């Protein structure tokens, strides 16, 4: 039985990690992608850093600094820049929909690197159904000039799929707030020189400033903290359902707020992607393992299959 608090946290996360695509689309109207990522990560890191320091969550990262850097690169540094750059040309709803393929990619990665579940007919059917949905969306809604942007979003999904796998296999004993704070701080420092050279000549519009603040404060800093609270309240398995709601929120907001196109092909393709992701990442009851102590401690391990990501923002 899910508590009222659990329902509130769940609803909050569905919105918090469904709105970044809309906010990114608004922000890149006045800001370069690299400046946007710098501001988002810098502000969020400044908010989370006192929490991580007070809890002593940074020092344990030092022996694992190489893997922390790798995780940062594939989960934050590269994906957030690629996604921001792609949304200069793609609609926010299409970007959010394509990111919904992350569980499919994660399931495939687990099979390649070795997991504890086999490729059965159900999982294979899920992957094929999901790919069919992607083909339907791209074939009917993407022009030739947008192929590069689609490729960028594809790389984002790959990075989002690889990040939890690295956490699960290399960093599972580390405090997750520390890992995420370090990732945000390292990304901000990495992009600071380029962002300084691409500052807008005048103060951005109020909409853009609000979008940056929303991305940094709500979607990133507050979002992660609420996410951890959700895991503690309802557990990681139930919380995976937000995977299937976030893209829907992104599509709805893009259509209602930005008046982006929405047709039968997008609706049908989206449904196929979600169905495929559900089938490809769902573990059979007989093969479900007991969560390890590290997984119970680390809320970021929202994995449907030994590293296959179950949530994306």
C-alpha cells in the first residue's frame, strides 16, 4: 500500500523530471548550450555541495576518482551538452520521447556486458517493439536536416543507460549524494572557460532566466533529493514507474506550452516505445534477486536489470 506521502513524492517526480525538455528548449533561445549546462550544473552543485560536505559524502570518493570521472562524463557532462544542442533544432516533445528509449538501450547493454537474466522471447520482443516505435516516430516526424540532432539525442540515451551501470558495478558502495554532487561540480568546472566566452551580450529574457533556475534548482538539485526520498518511501521497484510517465509529461508540455506538433504517429510510436521498454526490462519473478546491501543504501541504483536504467531525467 503506497502512502499519501509516497503518492505526493511520485507525482512530484513525474513532473520534475518531465519538464527539463521544455525548459531547455526555452533556455537555448538566448543561451548557448555550453553556457546553459554550466549554469545548470554550477547552481545545482552550489546547492548540493553543503549537503554533501555536512554528511561527509565527498571524502569516500577519492579512491574511486577515476570511475567518478567516467560516470560524470557519460551521465552528465556529455549528455547534457548534447541534449541542449539537439533541442536547438528538435522540439522538446520529440527529444523527451526519444530519451524514453534509454531503458531499451540499458537492457541491451546488460546483455552485452553480462547480467543475471537471459535474453528470452519476451525481452527480444520488447526490444523489437521499442525499435519499431522509434522507427515510426523518426520516419514520419524527422526531416533530413534534423538527423544530426537525433543522433545527439541517441548518444544522450546511451550515456544515460551507461551511467547507472557504472554506479551499480563500480561505485555502488559510495554515498550517492556525494557522487552526484561531484559530477555536477566537475561538469561546471569543465565548461566554465567555454561558457565564459559565450555569455550573451545582454541580459536574457525573464523566461530564459526562469528556465535556467528551474533546471538547476528544481529539476537537478531538488529533483535528486526528492528522488532519494521517493526511493526511501516506496522502494526502487515501484519508483521505476516514473520512467513511463516522464516522457508523457515532456510531450504534453511541449504540445500545450510551445504548441509543438502532435500526431497519430507520435502517439503510436510513443506507446510502442513504452511497451517495448516495459517488456525488455521487466524481470521474471523467478529470476528477481534479493537487493544487495549496497543497492538498499544507494537510491540511484534504480535498475530494472542489473544496471539497466529505470529512470531518466
